[in-house]
C-alpha cells in the first residue's frame, strides 16, 4: 500500500483461509519502506507533470516497488500473489479516470510473482467512484464491528450493516502539511494541535467546501484541498483547528447510537489528541484502536485480500459502496 499520506510503502505478508464461517487471515511480517527524498518529490509533483514524465515515473516507481518487495520477501518461503495499490496520480470519477503509479507489469516481471494492480479503473468505468476500496475487507475480515474508520491521508468510513462506505475528509494529508511547517514529519500524539488555538477564518473556509454537503457515495482526490487555503495559517492553529474539523465531520457521518462498535486504524489512530476528540464527539459508540501492527498495515492486508478475490474472479468492489452500476471483480492481473 502506497497511501495518500505519502509516508512510504507498506508491505504486509498475509495468509488467508476460507472456512465455513467465512474468511480468516493472519497478518505476519510487516514493514514500511520510506521514500527517498527523490521519490517523495517526484510523487508529490506527479499530478502537475506531463504524461511522458508520469509514464516514466510509473515504470521507475514500479521497479522500486519490486525491489522493495524482493528485499522484503527474502526470508519468506513462498508468495502466491501480490496486491499493489500504487500512488494515485489522478482520481476523477466524473471523467471516468483513476490512475495509480507503479507499473504492474514491471513489478510482476522483477519479482516473478503474479501481481494485481489498478483496482479502481473498472469501477470508475461503470459509473462508480472507484473508492473507497478497503470496505470489502471491513465487511468480510473484521467481525464484531459496526463501523470501521480509517484515519489515513484521507479519512474514510465503512458501515457494515448498510454495506456502504465513503471518504469523509482529508486527514493526515492536512495535519502533516502543518506539522512539516514546525519541522516535524507528523504531529506526534497531537501535541502541536493541543498547543494551538482555534482559527475561525480557516475553519469557515474548510467547512464551506462543497464536498462536505454532498451525499455518499463520494470520494476524494489526493489534492482535494488547494494548499493555498492552508498557507498563511499558523501551523499550530492549523493543527488544532483541522483536528476539530476531522472530529466534527466524523460525528456527522456516525449519528448517536447504542452499544455500537467502531474500529479505528490508519496513522491518525496514533494521534492521541485526535482520538480523544473523536471519542468525545461520538455518543453511544465504543471506540477501539487495535495493536500497532494492525493500525499501520490494515490497508496493505486488505489490498492483498482484494488481489486474492480478483484472482478468484470474486466480487471485491460493491456498488453500494462506490455507486457503480454493478458489483465488480476489479483489478488487472499481471503475470511474470
């Protein structure tokens, strides 16, 4: 998984088994490979580059992913299949396009392992948002929870009973932007946010964006919030104010309940201040944050599961989630 928070490539070795009661999994070896400064800059700039530059980066990033996988798997006896999300360079469902960098053919060739990539395009072609994709894992792998919340670069929610899911708002993308302004890669434990003050002008600019009044299904591109809105805001005040915005948007999507169970994963689950805000907002919800491995590698686990479902030609994308015209077995299979 190469997520929108751009903190590196998450690698997870997963084993799946289908039993009478449904799918089970084991999450084994896990590792995050940080981007070099070169790749970080290239990926961040990729949406503004021409198609030739993007295509070259697609190949180069795929080769880097393959090398990272080869290094990771040296002590694993066998791997049947790779599921690779890649880095989203463009996501525009209205124009029926979603492209993730990380060439699947290059990965399959260099690793010698069948590889599934491009999980979003088929859904988008059928009128869907192509996102979020993790809900199939939420529905089938994580039993005992009524909802699953991912606090990644973008915050998204899955509601199990209704079999629906959608992107709520940018999350770590914005928090990390402000953290970098104070010389930190991220706001550890939300300490910066705690030290900041509420910026009403910044708050009003964000919450007035049209997306927050739209109904699901809906999804967000990586560059949804124009950074010009973020510039000129005191970084600590930005962290404080935007943390409140995240918690309020989550509250809007999770109405008061009785004895409902919420699982929170993604990098934002380590942000103590943000979690405290969310817990304070949600009435009747029991909030659970799992162990560090699951928090960090749940999305990588689920993309392995998506790949497995695609190889078996089983549904891995639900129209009730994405708004497409039909349920789909989505992803492109690349053979070595």
